[in-house]
C-alpha cells in the first residue's frame, strides 16, 4: 500500500510545501496576525510575512544560495527566526536549526558536518561563527538574525534588512519546490551520544501538521511560543501548525515564569506547548502562591479542590473550570484553553492536577525522526497515564511483545523521516525495509487504542530474577518528593548476572530551606532526609523495583534544551 493510499483524504489533499502553507494562508487571511514578539516589539500579518519571506528568499538566491544548499539558524525564538526558516526553504535550500545551548566546538562541528553555506545568527553568537579554523570553515554568508540596535554589525556580516532589500531590488528567480524535497536537517539532542542529522521533507512536516489539525480542535487560536524553535516539537506543532491553520504566534521573552505569564496576558494566548518540567514548575508556582495565602483562603482552596475531585469520581470531570475560574485569572492564565505536553514523558499527576484547576492538558508523543508528532490524547477523553492515540495518518505496531503485551513501539506514515544525513547505517537500524520507524521506546496499546510508554529500551533494567524495571517509572515516583529536585535511575551490573536498581538524586535545597526553616541544615541533615525519602519511596514499590543504593549530587543533571537528561554524561559512583 502506498503512502498516498494510506493517507486520509483530508490530509492528502492538504500536503504542499512549507512556503506554500504560508502563501495559502496569506491569501485566505492577509490581514490576520501571524507572528509577534515583544522584545523588541515586532509583528507581521500573514501578507507581510509572505512578502518578507519572498524578499529574503530572493536575497539568498542573489547571494548564490542554490536548491539543496544548507542554511543554518542560530538564535533565540523570534519573528526573525521564523521568517528566516521559511525564506531558506522558499529559496529551495535546506534549513539547519541549531541549538543555542551547544558549546562553540559543538556548533562548529555541526556547521561543518552539514556543510552549511549560509547562516542566520543572533548577535551574541556572531563571534563564534565568524572565527575561522582549518577543520571548521565558517559559512560563506552570515546574516544577522534580526535588526541590530544602532544598525551596526561586524565586518563580514549582512544586516537582516539588507538581505530583504537586496531581494526586493534584484528580483532573483525562485525555484519550483517539490513536497518530497528536503526541508530541514535537524540534529538530535544526543541524550545517549553523538547527535545525528534527521532529514525531513516538506511532505514529512506538512503532513504531520495537517494530521495534528485533525486530531486536535484548532480554531482561531493564539499560540504562545516558549520552547526553542530548533526543537522539532515546537517548530512543527508551535509554528507550522499555527501557520497551517491561520493562527497567531507570540514569542515569549524568556523561560522565566514571570515573563511567560506577562506575555500570555499581553497576547491573550489560548494554546501553549511545553515540556513536563516546565509544567511541573508552573504547577509548583501556583501551589506555592496558594500556600502563602492566609489560613482561611488555603482552607477554602482545599475544600473546593475536594469537591472537584469528588465530582470527577462521580463522572463530572470539569467542575474546576467554573469553581477555579478566579484562580486561573489571578494566575494570569485565564485565556489559556489548552496546554499540550511533549518532548519527554509526562507524570500523570501533572495533567490530573491541571484538570482539577480547570485546564485542559493533552499529552502527545513523538520523535524528531517522525517530524515529530505521532500520537495525541483526544480532547474529549484524555487519559492521564497515556500518550494518546496515533494520529489519523500514523500506523502503529508493537515489536516483539512480552506476555504483558509490552514491546518496542514502531510507527509508519508520511511523517517518518527520509533518513539520517550521511549515515546510511544508522538509517537502516532505525527504519525497517517496509518503512516502520523503530522508536526505541517500550510500550503497549490498550483495547481502546490508547498507547502507553514504559521506558526506553536502552535504559531497561533487568534484575537477576529476570524482572524488568523501567527507570522512568521510578524517576516519576522519586521526583514527586518535595525534597528532591530530580533523579536518574540506572542499572548497575552484578557479578552473578543481571542488574540492581541504583539512583542519582539531586536534593531541592531551596524547598528544603523553606520547609525546614529554623533547623540546622548541614550535609548530615541532607543525607538523613534523603535516606528517609528513599525508604518511604521504596515502601510503595514492589521488592524487585526498590532502590538498592543511591548517590547524592549537588549539581543539576546535564540536560538537553528540552530538559531531557543526557544519561551518558552522568558519572556514577
């Protein structure tokens, strides 16, 4: 069966190139707000965005950028980032978004690996990109990502406005694009080792956005963009999807909660994408604010919360929307209609508590190699423990299931990558000859079609008795302790065979200081507190899952930009 045959008609007929998505929406909603940022203040309607993208693309062509050339983008989320991404593709080139949290050598390595010809670079990264080295040659053309204050840029760097002006003057011919042409090369975050370049076509990305638009009820929404745009989750679901459906996107000024709240208020945002850690911090902030209220107000909150929980047990799931309306407005989140979580496993207590407060939170699942969204919980019946159901265009199967039905999740559909850049061996290992992407995640599917992830196959711990232990499950339990900031569970090989469960634990010193005010807190106190917490957690676990030993670590664990732990960089004792 061909890809086109498997696709629902509603998706197949909407697959166009990414620049055509913008052009189509500009024709339908020319004066509707497309992109906006607040620092510096800048906004574009769909007509203005389409015109700017065309001018920039012509500017790139006049510089000698040809179809198939690679153009990098390095910098924070902004209107200029979005316009640059679209302009690169309109010129027929391939976009290479880069993680701004990478070190200088890592950035140079990726620029060299992708053979980048041109780069859009935010001012603070210009020195890194402009430095030359025999092994890491700089891009031939460097464009400042956004207007420079004062209008000055270093020698050898083209101002953003000059590129667009060049395009307006020279009117270079733009190429005809194919939906099967490469749109982007996305380097994976490298949680287990060296990053690989994921090759995504226009068909991959647009079909994924189209499928998301069918799986989730998207009206005239106002998105607030918080996650970094180089990450495929934000780029597809928080950028291409809004452009596809004629919505607006406002770029948050910072990941700090205060700024996010201010930007939500200013933009009247209705949809926000985030990773579990971000939502956990938001929830903690709300609960801290309540805890700081006078006793009477705290008691009232607990009484209302109890009523909401009892109503949910009786089948009335959304009592919190009415009863906690004032709380949501006071928190600055009154306009939010929907939170969408992805990028990492979502502990079930987070969507459950947000629902009690009246917020809809949908968990999805995906991989960069799948453009990235593969599943999403339905709005009318989300399950807190589940990653949802496959998108309308995605097929799923469980490889080598055990007696409980748990096996490796594999998906097939038009969103699956073309392969890894210059790495055929890795491509063959990831995608079967008949097109199934092996995710490396262990999971199962229930009788209603909902999917569940148990953990990464590479992280699976097998005890001497042959029992399977999923580290992610235990980490969720450990991290629920108010005294623990984060943790990482791993298997330690035993001489007799099998592994025992061990953990690295990072105490939450700020919370400990607040909750233990007046007590003498030293190293021995922290050790004693962690010992009690691990003992308490072990008491709720099956004997084979219990933590046999642990290490206390003062520094936070090394993570990717989407807050996934880089396990291979954690040193064990």
